[in-house]
DNA sequence: CGTAGCCTTGAAGGTGATCAATGTTTGTGG
DNA sequence: CCACAAACATTGATCACCTTCAAGGCTACG
C-alpha cells in the first residue's frame, strides 16, 4: 500500500475505470465530490432492499452480490458486481428505495458517493448517462442470456454461468473465477436448489474439469465446459 | 381516421407520450427527423435479431413482442412492447446488431426513426438519455420480478405475468389485457411448455376466473388471481 | 373449403425439489 | 490454542411437477 494522500490516491485508481475514461482531473473531482472509500468484510451488507437510496457506489476491489428476497425464505441473486461496476446508480434518478440488497463477497472495497452529487453532477452529464446506459444494457443482456436457457438442463445453465463469470477475468490467472463463489450462490443465481448444483459440480470435480479451493473455483478444462453448453 | 397532413397529425399523437413530455414542437421535429410511420400486420416482422441496427421505433398502436431464438427450435419472449414504448433504441449507442427479433402482435403501428437521427439528436440530449434509462430500468425490473418467481409453481408465475400486463392498461376496459396473447406466447415468455400453460389456464376458465375471446384475455376475477400469487 | 394456427386432453417419463442426515471447513471467543 | 458455532459441502431416498409425445378438435382466414 503506497502511503499517499488517500483521496488523491483513490482518484488515481478510479480514473482508470472505463466509466470515467477520458475525463479531466478537475471534472473527475466534481463527479466524485463528497465520496468516501469504504471497506467491507465478507458478507457485510452495503445497503438493504427497501432502504432509502441516499448513495451509490463504484466497486474498486473484491465483489458484491445484488440480492432480492423471494416470497419464500430464500434469496435470488440478480447480479454479481465486480471492480469497475457501478451499483445503486440506476435507482438514483427515480427517487425510489433500493430494489435489491448489496452484500460483499469476500473482503471488498468500493467508493461511496452521495445522492446529491449524482443529482448535481451525474444526472446532467450526457457522457455519464450514456455510459450508465451501456452498463444497464450489458446487465440486461446477461439476464436475457440466462433466461434464454431456462428450458435447458441444469448442467448447461451452470456451465453458462461459470463461463459468463470467467469472461470477466482481467489478465493473469484466467482459469480462476474472479470472485469467491459458493454452490449456494450459484443456486441462488439460477433459482434452483443447492443440492442440484452440488450434484452437477461434484461430477465435474471428479472428472477433473473444475477444482474448488475455499470458494475459489478454477476451471481446469474450459473447452469441456463449452462443449457441455453446445451439446444437443 | 381524420384526414390531416400525415406528418403533422402523427407528431401530435407522439407529443403526448411520456417519452417526449414537455418538449417544444420545434425540438420534437428535430428528434423525429427522417422518421416515418409504419403499419404492420399480425405476425409481421419489424426487424430480425442479428440484422444491422439501422433504425429504432416508437410504438404507437397495437403491440410488438421482442423475441430471442433459443439453441433449440423454440423462441423466448423477452418483452412485450405496447404504445409509448421505444424498441431498438437501446442498441443504437453500441453499434452492434439487433439482439432480438421484433414481431407485431395483431395489427400494429409504430414510428420508425433512422439511426442517424439518434446519433445527431438523441445521443447528446440529456433528457432523452435519462428517459431511455428509465425505460431500460423498468424493463429490467420486470425481468427481475419474474426471475424472482423462478422457483414458484407455474400457476403463480402465470398469474404474475397476467397481472403485470394488466397493469399496463390505460383507461377503459381494465379487465382485458391490452394485447392479444396466445398460450404459446405466455409459454414462450415464461420459458415453459405450452401444454403446461394450457392446463393451468383451462382450469381458471372453468372456474370462471378468466375468459378468452380470439386471443384477447379477460380477467374476470383479478382478486382471485392476486390470491394465487400470495398463497403459501 | 381447405389449410394454418391455436387449443385441448391423456399417458408416460424424467429432471430437479425436498427432506434428512452427516461430513468438512472457517471463523470466533474464552 | 482449543472448543464450539456457523457456514458450507455432500449423499441418498422419495416424490411432485412439468415435459414430452401423440392425437384430435376448433376457429379464422385466404
């Protein structure tokens, strides 16, 4: 950890994100006005569904899951947010409460920006609006992709999810999923029972296609996983 | 049908939509520049998934379904677009081909605007971008709502869909769904088999909860449908 | 008046859910 | 550092729900 002025150091880090590409230092300072970095421990809650939406965040490190409670007790995971993602920003414009709960997956870090800054600086900035649009659009595409497989057998849907997440990998170690993931979370993301997920993935483990080490899933044979999706 | 100058008449009609609320006549003319009204017959295709995205549309009358082909032969419906909706606009910014196929449900009418107008007038307009954002956001909410019910029994998911669509009703006849809908389309929207949908809805028909007349579904007992979603 | 699209019904079968019990790892506090 | 709790992974048995396949009827429309 370099021992820099905290605010300045973080602004340097943030300026590298796609969301802020090509913006001047001065503009960036306005856009981030009033923001603070925040650390979260594993399973710590950033905000609850139903809370008044008073801030939004840029993910810097680790990962957060966006979760919706279901009528039954169990949760449904709507999105996995990884570094560079913005969470909670989409609701800023509407004046409604948060629609989902955000929970850290492993130790994570984000930059938390007050709602007032959104209204003053973000809402009227065409470029930012365009980029938020692009985020929303890609999230929608992911959901639709998965929905398209709703009639496919479970092993295909799991394979699809793993590959989706693997695609987010940046740089080195491109065989390990970029976020710690339990079988329960995979099940919650697909809307199926844990046991079903376990049965599928246990088989893959025995076949040597994947390996799990403390919630970190390694894809040993991506080619075989791809094959699973394609088969009849 | 009043016999007015076509362009002017339609601009009058369009100016009433939420998307363009509060815009001046002059600005509206710029925004709609190069656009043409277009009629579609039942089942006629507005554009195909994979086609180069050269235009987008505002729905004026009737309805369009946005469809994704699945690996198997069958289709999956990702959205029902009704009057006031914009379709194809979200992909304009990305330079990619259309991600879905748009098909008219019953005789329908839309206003088709060239991509160039989007780039010249829409992309740089903060207000329009905000409103497109809001559209995207509400579509996302609908999909998530439905995904939240993925583990619920089928009759609850069908009930949820019907109520979602009933909510779009504008004014009179608030018991009849605002678009002609086949059982096949309900099945394609939920990602289940037609026969399953039929079995559920036939029972409801016999119980007098719904009634179907040439693809127009009437909800006779909304209260009972609501009850179904809540039970256990 | 025939075809195409849509609806219906029945029988058989499979996939994944549920329930229950147990093992394993991680994290916490004395 | 140990003990205990909590979270996570696993396995088996049973069963319900939905799918699939097949056959037939109804209605709209050219």
